[in-house]
């Protein structure tokens, strides 16, 4: 896997689940925020979930809280996003991202504070 390239997207019906993954060996340890963001056609990029090192802060956007879970597995240097009970409004291109904690640590859902972005994976949810 290439660094910061998201995998695991696809087409599902509303109510279904997907798990996205992203290789992040350069950022999984140390002073980096890690997060997931998404962007739909004609819309601004928006935050999904993000966390700071050492579990200091983990945030979810209100639209996904209770349905999505961000996690990491340092042993395989991978970031995950488990998405349950998907809705049509979740349809978007999903991206993983990393940033220096000195910039993003106080606001891990602020996309402008992340500076490492990879290729996204498309998630399409049908009714």
C-alpha cells in the first residue's frame, strides 16, 4: 500500500457498513494527528473523524457520531474508519490525512491544519 492512500470504498445500500483503511507508517507513531475527511461533488471538504497522539483528543463530526469509529493499528501501521448504518448523505470521496500535532492538535477536525493528503476512495450509498 502507498502511504496515505485510502482503500475499502464501494457501493452499498443505506444501512450497510464499510471499513476504510489507510497505510500511515510515517505518521502512525509520533506527534501527528490522523483523520478522515470527505468531499462530495460541488461541496466543500468536510471532517469525519480525527485524533491526536496518545489519545489526548478524539473528535467526530455530528453527522457521523455514533455510526463511525476511527481507530489505528500501530503493528501494521494502518488507520481505519469503520462506517456503520450508512446513509445516502454519506456518499462522498473519503480521504485520510495527517498533520503535525503542533498545528492540528487543538482542532483535529480542521482540514486546513492537515498537510499530508493521499488518494481518496469513493463511497456511494443508495436508498
